[in-house]
C-alpha cells in the first residue's frame, strides 16, 4: 500500500502528445509544444492511456525533467499504473488553476479507471512562448459516474464521455488464383495518401477460421486489428480459405495459408494510405510457424514479422503428440509404419509423398512444409522479428514456443526479440479455462489483453521510428 501511495503522490511523468488535427488548431512553439487547453489536455490523456507514440513525448517536457527520467523508466510507468488501477474506461470532469508566482498552470482531469479512479494533475509553464510540461501527477480519487457515450474531448457537467472510434473498417476481397475471400480492412482515421501508415496482414492458426479468428466467445483478430488501429496501424484480416471453400484432401499449405497471406499483403501495398515500406505479417499459432515461409515467398513485400504462439516443431511432430491416445489403440505394426513414413518424409521425392495419406491429408502437404526450415529462413531473411506468447498458453508451452526458437536461433542474432506475457493464454487473453484434456475451451467472453495489444503496436511503431532516425 505504501508503494501504491508513493507512486500516485510522487509520480512525475515525462509525457505529452497532441494529434496533427489538434496541432493545427493551436498556436505552437518552434519545438512543437502545443498550447495546453482543456481539449489538448484531454487529447494528451487519451494518447497517454493508449500508449501512443511514446518516444515523441519527451519533446513536450522540460529538458531538465527529461534528463531526470530515462525513457525506459517512463515506458514502464503506464504498465505499472494500469496494473494498480485497472483498465482505463473514460475521461471525466475537468478544471484548471493558475499559479502566477510560478508562472504555471495546472489542469486537473479525472480518469475513470476499472479499479481506482484518478485525478491527473497536469502542470506546464504558462508563458506566451513557453508551454513545456513541468509535471504530471496521478492522485487517487472518488469514483465518478460513467457517461452517456458522447465525445471524450468535449467537457461538460456530469463526468466524462466516451470518444468515437478513431478508425474505419471496410469490406474487401482478398483474391488469389480462382479464390476470393471476404475480408476487412481496418484503417486509422489519420491515414491518408499524404500520411501513409504502417500496416499488417493477420494470418490464422489451424482450423477453418473466419476473418475475426472466432473461437468460442473470442474474436482474437478483430481485437488485434482494433488495438493496432488505435495506435495508428492499419491491418487486413480475411476469412481463411478452408472457412470459405472447405478443406480438401489434396489442399497444399501454399493454397491453405501462404498464397492468401501474400495476396493480402499485395492488397495493402497497393493502397495509397499504406506505407508500402512498412508492411508487417503477424502470424498466430500455425500461421506463426509459417510466417518465415510467407515472407520468403512474398518477394520483399514484408518488412518485419510478428509470430504469436508458434513453435519451431514440425506439423507432423505436433500431430503425432496430439494423436497419442488414438495411436495407443492402433495396431503396433500400423503405428510403426506411420512413424517410419514420417521419419523418411524429408528425404522422400515429391512423387512418393503424393502417394501417402497421413492424418487425413495427402503426404505432399507435409512434404511441402519440410522444404522450408523456419529457423534457417529467419537467419537468411534478417528481418526484424518479434516472437511472443502467453506464459499460460495451453496449446504451446514456453519450452516448445519462444524458448525453443531462442535456443535454435542462438545468441548472436540481434534482429529477433522475444516476449512472454504473464498470465495470458494462446490468444493473449486472460481466460485460462480448459477442458478435461487441458485444451482451451474459449467459452468465456474474453478479449485481447490491453497491454499485450499495446506492446505489439509499440514494437511496430518503435521499429519504424528507429528507421526514420537512422
């Protein structure tokens, strides 16, 4: 409790941000610090709780304060604050006061939080030519009533109000060969031909999944697309080919996954509101394992990749483990014959593989995957790569997931980074319910963890910000 009180009463954050639209409405200093009004302070608070463009925040703060607090310390504060107060709900009441003797003005803005409401005390220099931020403090406050859904940037009696979505969603079609898949393009409101934004292609896990990657009471890809858009990143998600057309025995991995992911990337590349040099592929589960292959067959289309809940194990290895109970009931000779075929898969000729049927699929399906070593592809591609998963993932253990990748890649590869999210499952959500066989059920209405969504977005934005500086 002492730690909590100390954090709230003494926390001084080096932040401050205003959107381009707001910046145009206000006179600014040469270094871009906005005039702080109720509207710009509300916008600042929204940007802070969403973790937007954190690296730019120093530019609005007094130089001495920036020297006092390292950027890494600042970035950790939002996560710590949210852990203590719960998720952000909306902005509340506003007031301000001046201190003429100090030549400062303080804005007091209420933040409605899930567990503990806060008052944000936002103090800045109050001179005609100097609006630098001096301090931002968070103090526990009494709960305020939740609003009726108006714009959070508009003040008024009776508490805060919800902001409208800052992105649009458009129905699209991802076309590959003779297949057309329904999809959704999610685009940040600020994106334009003059201000193109980074963009992502979302690639499914196993199974006949729709564009939202709907499983039970969850919609992982819809959540992820919205989290990215709120941070200024566009995305395309689409119905998997097996969802639209069904699965056939002779379908290949290229047809099921790779071809459509490449086509979705080309669709983004052709959009004038998308920066064609900043297109990222995000694979989940099975899609994560195939992400290096997708990038390798996309002819330079993708500039980075994120792999969520994947494993370097081969698909055949996974199926063997999952079929242990069924194989126990099989004839011993049949089991040995199956294992022998699997062992020989990598050295088989294509024609031999096509004559086999394994786990209900033509042997070519597995032979095709054997031609691509994901670890070697990662090393060859040398693209920025982020390998992440939940620590409580019941589908892929940490030892089979990011740790296996780390061990196989080695210590000398600097373009690959790793992240394990505490308490999250295969969908980076907090629902940890499982069946009797320790498999996820997704029967609880859960959503993407806010901090995980923000972390993925910040990795993308931080990557491109670094490139701009260089």
